[in-house]
């Protein structure tokens, strides 16, 4: 029963991974990544172009959900792990 209980609990920390970005949505996703991470233009561009790449790691699931919604609204594909 212990293993089943552990599997049912949501993780306390997750990572948000930028899985892919369609070419026509790259600028919108880049702007969101800069807003979320506070990275400079070059660093954010490198992150977006290197997808799949983590945007933020070891964050609360609620924050991850918000980030996922923002990136997906901009056209990117996101995974939460």
C-alpha cells in the first residue's frame, strides 16, 4: 500500500521543459520565456532554439501549471516532469 500511496501523491517539485516551438511562434514564445525567467535576449533565444530544454526546474506544481499555460498560449509545446 505504501508504493500506491506514494504514486498517488503529486510531486512537491517539478520541472517545466520547453519541448518544441513551431518556427512561426518562436518570437511569441521567446517573449514569454524572457518574462518568466528574466533571461536576457540572447540567453532566452538560445534556450528556445535548443528545445527541448528546461525553462525552470524544481518549482511548485502550481507555478509550473501557470508557466505551461503561458507558453502554450504563445504557441510552444511544454512538458511538466
